[in-house]
């Protein structure tokens, strides 16, 4: 039996839309990362980019469970001694909810060149408006 290897040429990529209102951040990120990687397709291969586009709307209404708003921090470091900065997720979700959703999904993708290509297909928006209506996105219901 011969092993099939999917073609590297770009196939027709679909657009999927997630409404993040009332959803838990981690569960949303898992489903988005699955579609970005292409694991929902029968032609999935870990070394080939077979994923689709993901649009996340209402990123400002995503939920964090437990005390994560107060206890969870996003860290950045300048590279110099003492150059670490910590931002509480309560502040991060109020100011840049798109960044918080993007970082959650990015952490679930491969940390290599392929993962950097995949994260570019993630589009996150604060409200319900998005400029991708002409691509006819498929609505994904995550409450099931």
C-alpha cells in the first residue's frame, strides 16, 4: 500500500466564521487552531499546509473561566536585565481583546515556519463587522 502525500500547491481555501460571544477563550482557540492547521480535512498532513481561513468576531465578548482575569498575565521582555513587563488579562481584554484571542490560537499552532504561515490566515475583529462577506464564510456553531 502506498502512502499518499498531499500536494503543496494552494488548494481552494474556505472561510469559517466564529462568533466568540459568550464562548470560553481556550475552547474557541482549539477549534480555530484545528481549522487553521487543516486537521478537519481527510488530506491532513503535519508537514503540509492544508488549513483554511478563520474569522473570529465579537472578540471583546469572549469569556475566561475562573479567576483568570485577575490571575493570568501576559509577559513581554525587552531583552535587557529587568526589562520584563506584565499585563493583567483584565486590562488586556479591555484594551486589546483581538491580541488575546490571537495569542491563544498562536500558542496552539506549531512553533515553526509552517505555524507562522497558518496564523496569517486568522482574522480577529472586536465587533460584528468584518470585510470578508464576499468570501461567503461558513458559520461554525461552537455551542454544540
